[in-house]
């Protein structure tokens, strides 16, 4: 498939927006076919190819190279990487086989820039993208020094060199920017506060656009910042949650062994449990979703075991309001000041949650008298 063919599916308005985004001049009067040709020419130019491809993560770039050889169906662990390639107009899903392919004209243009200089720059910027994604998901607002602590684990440089690298990166990819403290009205912030910075505050821009900045700071209070290892950054950027953690491994095993789900479905449900915990939603919604998918625990004992796992996942999921810490980690470290997040005690709360979930569980075929004892 060619990028040109893919763009024919876009509306004229979408194409005009895209042309504006890649800074094409004098495009408003062009016919659709002419507009597509101009967009393809611009996107496949060496300048834009280098700008976009150096910001791919290692996994995204590896997947692009593999798919350049032949299209194929993506595994569950490749799905997020494939979505990023789709977002950047590097590939798409083919129907009806539902295989993912990279665009032939994009692949040909990429081969011309895939040199030693490109690979050195991609190593630095691709790792930066991962650090920024972790920050956006689990910090939202942080001193630039926090990003530096993550970044220097894999790339050795000064903080000023790292900041220059950030300034070079497209804002639509990192969706974040460095803002001096005084511009945020934080010039009187105490120096011993974890949010204080000599260099500036890194801010996830959607928080400002959606007017969530002040609310997030109020909820985070003066908690410290969790600094992940490079392995944790890799894992969370690929799966969104820590797939290798004991809690989620136990949950994955339950889905496969007790509920007889294939591996990819088990991982998909673990991701749903993570999303439920991350958003602070009630685990009863998970039972509702399982009911709709006709996944039914075999009796009250299995339902309680599953609810215990949901509660354990809730207490062991990293949260933005905790600046990346899990509720259980904050509970163990009482030196952290501010209000502690609620840690749900499984043994005392599971019965209450099960009663709340009674309508969903009854729909799944469980007797009511088993739920209310």
C-alpha cells in the first residue's frame, strides 16, 4: 500500500488540516489529488522523515523495519507500537486480512536516511520519548531535573544538553514543554518541596488545555517523585502497566488457568484492570464488562478470589496523583508527607464490593444468596 492511496480515504478538510500541519504553502486552492501529492512529497522529504523517525522508540522502529519486509498481523505486545506508526502516517491496517503494513513510499524514503548519523540521533530522542511518555502518564508536572534522572540512565549528558534536545523535538510528539517557575506563578515555592526546580517545570500540555493543572497539584500535594528504572520505563511504555509485577502476573495466571482465557485475552483483561485502577473506577465495572463478554467466574469462591485480585491490583498500580508511586508504596513509606491515598483492605472490603456488584454477578449466573451473606 502507498501513503498516497491511504490519503484518498481522508476528507478534504482532514487533508487541509494535515497540509497546514506539515507547513505546505499555497494549498487551499488545490484539488484533492493535487493536495495529496503535495502532502506525500512533504512527508517523504528527507527533512520531515528525519524529524519524525528519530522520535520513534526502539520498539516502534524495529517493528517498522520488520513490516517493511512484509505485512503481518500484530501481536498484542506490538499493538501500541503499531498504533504509533499509524498516528505518524507510516503504516495502516489492510482489509480484510487486518494485517499491518507500512507504506511502500514511506519505507523507500526511510531507507535513504537510515544512516549512522540517524541511528545515533534516534537512540537519544527515541529514549527521550519513552521518558516523556512515562512522565505524562505518571507525573504530569515535574521539575525538569526529574526527567533528567530518568534520561541519564541510558544517555549520558548534562542536563542542559538534555534540555536542548527537548527543545528540538516536535511539540505534537512530546506534548510537553519546559516553563520557568515564575511563569507558572510558583516563584515563591519552597526550595525543599519536591516540585521546586532551578531549571524549570516540565508540564504535560493537555493539563493546561483541560484546566487540570491546579487540581493535579492539589491532589499530588508534596509527595516525592517516583523515578523508574530503565527497565520499568521500557515495560510501562510498551504495556502501559508493569506486566512483570507479581500482582499482575497472578492476575494474568487467574485469567488463563481459572477462566480458561488464551494468553492474548488474558493480557487484554489485565490492561482493563490496570485502566480501571488507574482511573480510580469501581471494580464492579470490571464484573459488568466480563458479564458482557460472557466470562463467568465459577461460583462465589472464585468471584471472591477475583475481587481480591482486583483490589490488590488497585493497591499496586502506579498513579499520577501519587507522582508514580503505588498506593501500597506510599503506605509503606510514611515519611512522605501529605494525605495518603486510600489503600483498600481486601479482606474487609471485598464483601462490600461483591454486594455492590450483585446485579452484574447475577447476570453472570451466580445465585443472589451467595452474594449477600
